[in-house]
């Protein structure tokens, strides 16, 4: 029997194949059975990695645009890591701008596992040590 993670990853694969054949993304809520911003963000994160791996530039740009719109305190660290790893400069800039605001930075202190601000990131955020 498949667990929730396996079902979600299967949904990601279905979305990837749908895009490859039809040049469009399926309805994510229908595909995943979840109607949450978190599920949409998670799907976009996984599809971004797959798009970069399989050189699907249009899908990568679609995912990057979607992630730029949905940056949140509980997803920004993962999204920033993906932006860095997959050379999504616009997404990285959006994440850094989000982190740099004082209220977001304070809110992120409640998610210590999500982000570790190293010196280079602190400089990019323009946050004084």
C-alpha cells in the first residue's frame, strides 16, 4: 500500500508527464486531492527540480514564477535552497527580499531547522550581524 509521500511523488510524476505530452500542467488540486497553498508549493518545488534535471525550461520558468508568488515563512528556506541549486536567480532574489524584512526574519526564528543564515546569505540579505 502506498503512503502519502509515495502518492504525492506519484502525483509529481503524473504532472511532469502531463506537461511533457501536453505542454501544460494539470489541475494540481485535482491531481493531489489537496486544496492547500502548501501542497501547491511543494508540487512546484518538486517539479522545478525535475524540470531542471530534464531540461524542461518552460516548466522550470512556470514553477519559478509560481514559487515567487507563494513565498512564506515555512517554505522560504527550502525554496531558497532550490533557487540556489537550480540557478533560479529571480526566485532567489524574491526569497532574499522576503527574508530581509525584519518581521519575516523574526518569524523565521520559530523555524530553526528551516534556515541557517551563513555569512554570505547575511550579506545578500543586507542584514547586519
